[in-house]
């Protein structure tokens, strides 16, 4: 079972995988970019900017909020969102660290591996 196997991996690997999965859809990337381009929290305008149905946008927002990349508040009958810049920076640092580690391992690998 996938859930049992997932728990066998280190917590930092699971968290990095979850962060990566949250960005693994072009709509979520576009939503993050749309929110980032605003100077303030964005309320409802995402549907007007992107070629997606309200239900689809809501599902993607839910995924981004669950992983912590965005924060949301209810204002009247609208939900307003902004990027959690601290969390985004944390993800960026973890991802950079992962790739730096891979590059260090590459240096110790034979040049003709798999070629």
C-alpha cells in the first residue's frame, strides 16, 4: 500500500514531495503567480484572470492552502488569498538544498555512468 510505504521515508523527504506535488499543476503555478502579482490579497479575481471554472480554481486554492503556500481569509461572501512568503522561502531553501546535495553526489559518480 502506498500510504504505508510513504511513511517509511524521512519526514523531510515527504514534506519536499508534498511541496513539489502542490506545484505539479500549471493551474497552481498560474494561481501563485497571479496572487504574487497583486500588491494585496486577492479576492475572487483569480477566476476572471485564468481560463478555469470557479470549482476548479477553488480546488487548486485548497491544495495550495493545505500545503501552506497561501493564506486565506473569508471577507464577507468572498475568500481572499495571499502568498505565505515565509513558507515559500522555506520550500525554496529545501528544494535548493536537495539539488545541491544531488550535485555533490554527482561529483563522486563516474563520468561514464549510463552513457
